[in-house]
C-alpha cells in the first residue's frame, strides 16, 4: 500500500506539470499516457492488498483453540488466557474498523483522481474546438488552469493527510477534496456553451487567482464541526467559500437562461459570448474574494458578463432596447465604479473636480451595497462578493420575469 501510494504521489506530481507539455508533440502525448497508466496501475495495487483483518481473525481463532486445550484443567489460568484473548479480539475489531476507513478513503481518492482525468479530457476537447480561432493561444493556459490548480490542490491535500495525526483535520481535508470534485467539473462544463459560440479576439487579462479549493479547505479545518461522519455534502452546513461558489454558478445559470429567452425571437444573445466572458465563466465559481487582487478579478468577470456582454447596457436598459430601468441596474453601476475608480484604474488621475466625482461615485456605490468603507480584511472582501452576487441574482431574475411576462 505504501509503495502504491508513493507511485500515485509521484505520477500526480508529474501529471500536474501538464501546462508545460506540448499537447501536439507525439512523444509528449505518449509520455503523458504512460503516466496515466502508471497511476492507474498504482490504484490497482492498492485495491488488491491482502485481507489483513481476515488473516488476523483466523490466527486469533487458532490461538484460542490451542490455549483452551492447554489450560482446560486449570480454571484460573483458563480465565486469565480467556481475558487476554478477549482483549485481542477487541484489538482486532478496532483494526478491522480502521481498515474499513482506509478502504473507504482509497475509494474516495480514486474518485478524485478519475474526476481530474475527466476534467482534463473535456478541457483538451475545448482547446481543440478553439484552436482555429484567431488569438486562441492566449486562452489555452486559462482553459487548462482549473485542471492544473485542482491537480496541485489534491496532491498537497494527500500529503497533508499523511502528515496530520488529528482526525478532525483529516476529515476536513477529505471533505474539501470531495467538494472540490464537483466544483472543478462544473467550472469546465459551464463554459462549453460559450466555446461553441462565435468568439471575438481576447484582450489582455490579469493573472488567474483561482483559490476556492484552498480557501474552502482552510475554512473546514478552522471549523471541523461542519464535517459530520458519513455526511451528505449536499446537506451539511457549508463554509462561506462554498456558498459563494454555489451563488456564482447560480448567476451563470441565470445568464444562460436570459440568453435563451432573449434570443428566442431575436437574432442575438442578451449577453454576447466573448473570449473574456469564457474566462469569466470558467474562473468566477472558483475564485473567492479574500483581498484586493482576487476581488479585482471577480469584479472584472462580472463587468465582462453584465456590462460589456450586454453591449455596455444597450440590451438591458429600457431606454434603448432592454427591459430594465436605470435604477434597477445599480449593481452594474457599482461594479463599474469599483473597477474603474479603485480596482483597475488610479482614482486620483485627473483634475480635482474629476477626482472628487470619482470618489463620490465610489462611495455612493458602496453605500448602496451596505458598506461604509472599502474592505480590508478577508471576511470583508467575502461579504462584498456575497452582496454583489445577491444583487446580480435579483437583477437577472427580474430580467427573466420581464421577458416571460
């Protein structure tokens, strides 16, 4: 089992270097396939381990018969030996329970590994879909980024599980890995409709800040009571980061619903697919606002989807050809002000009157979201992300209501 686990760790480490592989090099492709076969063989070795508990139980039964025969003429000695055998039976029972836990854990980690393989296959398929489009090279690393982050996270989580002697921490680590499985696959599948559409050439993007898996794991370790034995992860109380990921996915589903309703009797989408929107759909559910950098990417994603995607609001506002009044779009104005007057541009650029106006607009937007100042601590950044997503959900639900009413 130990040797097989080492093989898994080494192959996972090698496979996590996927972003350095030339996917169109036949030699590299063969090497990559050999790594996957090695990892698969390592898992087979684990699951073919000898039935240790059965051997122990058989040996203990034989010992008890032998001892019983030897001491049956001596009651006091018989009682002493019987007591010792009972102790060994209790030890064997505990060993059996521990072996069951190990077996269950191995099945969990095999599922985690299989999830990565499925995700990589889907991501590579998406790369092939866009390879003939102009400027596609810029997107390849961003399409594969969730797979790289997921592989790196799982590898480090396995190492931490080996090091940790505390059951609560081990449970939190395993729970974070299981949650990451569905979140990883969802992030890949949600961008497929955008990839299938006509995409304009991408512009420069800020570096990725995918951090959901790590933040989620940290929250679970800090609050191990969230993880119950044999818990259904759809029903347990989820940490803040998990809740934010779920909300982001709900927003993306609503965006797609709006597009379907809008385009039913029109020849365009409400939120036009672009390469920037594709990156936003991929990374938004996997990014948690914990500082100014991560919040900047989240605000960028929301800006790409809602403001730029709607033709700078031309397909949203009723004064043009949309279904919303200007004051119903306050959250989009807030996103624009956060981005242009704080996160991405220098608010002190311009004359005194311009600077004053920028600061007033930013302050009014923050107050409209229920904040009296800019966030500084991780929990404040998460709270601002939560409020933005809540307001956006309300806006999109209003759009759907107007389009169906």
